[in-house]
C-alpha cells in the first residue's frame, strides 16, 4: 500500500494496477433511478478527485452508455497516469426495436431507451463491447475490465469472456481482469476455475451483510483481490440513523435488519462517529479487499465518502461497534 497521490492505494492481485481505497461508482451519474444533469455529474467527479479518489468504475449498462460518456468527459483533462478506470463487458448496447421513451422501468436508468442491452459473453462480444466503451470514454485504454453479472451465463463467461480478457491482459491492452456481480457462489466458482486478478462483489461484504466471507477466503488463498461495492446496502447504512422506510438489498429492510442497523448506529454515535463512516470503512478491515466502490451522484456525497474512507476508525471504536452487533438490546436512537 502506498500514499503517492490521493487516498492510499492497493494492488489488484499480482498486477501493476493500484487502486485507491475508495472507487467512484459512476452508476448514479448515468441517471440511476433519477436524472442528474451534466454539471451535477461533473461536480461529483470533481469532488471525488479533490477528496483523493483516483479509481473510477463504470459500465455500458449504466445509463445505456451515459455514465461512460460523462465519466470520460470529466476525466479528459486529468493526467492519465494518475487514475484507474474500470468498465465492464457482457452487455452490448444495440438499437432498441421498441422504445418506450425511458429506460427507467426496464433498466432502472432515467434516460431515453433508444438503445437496449443484449447479453453477450462471447469473445467477439467482449471485444466489441470494449471497443465501444473506449469510444464513449474517449480513452485508448482502460485499466480493469470486469465480466458483468454473468451468473446466468457462467459457461460462456468462463470459457470465452474471461479468456478473451486474459489475452488482452497478456498483450498489455488491459491491466487487470475481473468479474463482478451480487452473488457469492458464482464468484467463488469463477475464482476457482478462471485466471483473474480481481472480483467485485456488490452488497455482500458490508457492515450489514457479510455473506461474502467464504469468497474473501477463496480470494486470499489464490492471490485475487476483492473490490467491495455497494457498502450502504441500498441505503440502509447511508444515514446516521436508519429511518423506518430504509431500503436493504433493493427492498424495504426487514425489522430484524433495521434493528441491527440501529444498534450499530447507536454504537457509532456513542463513539463519536456516524453509521455511514463505519459502513465505508468496514470492508477494508479484510486484507483481501483492495477497494470500496460506492456510487456518488452529487459533489456532497462524493466529498463525504472520500472523507470517511480517509479517516480510519480506532480499535476502540471498532470494538464498540462489534459489541453492538452482538448485543440484541434495542436502542432508542442517537443522542
């Protein structure tokens, strides 16, 4: 780990790619769930950069290419050797034969649906997808490429998509090869069967959901790095006190999960910090984790995220949080 620029950096596997401990997740600037304008998107990237973030993650899926275009525009005048960009393959963007006017209902992004997504994990699909991403980003290379959400396409992902990316890595076209999804068991299979450097697991190695622990063990044993995405678990951990309607794993948080989050929130408050701070720092407690990726759609959110990741919690603070996680006694809220 070094602190040459920005936040501390960690290597991805055995590669020369080094990512800052916080990565900027660019789905929100692709209009995830709601529209943001170009200026707000640019301000979010600028605030992340000012906070020391030098790792930026995007995908064709995010806003049907809007995220990649906006991220490329925001980074265009930055020194290319100072930052790392990752994108993803597995979804080709193709003309939509039956557009409805908005992608919100089908894809979750508030953008026109003139394009649609075609799943393609073939070697040709990987190469076509990467070429299109480079054009949208305005870059001649990306540093990391993940095979995106292949849980229902494991055969072609392992037999075609990942080997194609390995070829590109060996040619020096990309720096690191990975796979990313929300599901632990398919990622464990990929780690066991494929030649890759990093996995991105979303929402499964967090303060509230630690189900990726076996995956982290597998990765540590094979020299594969982990990028822990979605540290707030759909919003449950994003506020100092989780509200009654807090979301967890894309749905309303069950009472048991909400109660646990509130116990953690009270413990954080008693230790002079806040729940989102602990949520952002928790994944880095594992040496298998190279970085956290969190989505930021505004400058304020990007700035606070960078600040929290840049401020480790003390051993005493973690001990109090850990005790609260084991203590079922309900609490009444922060002081």
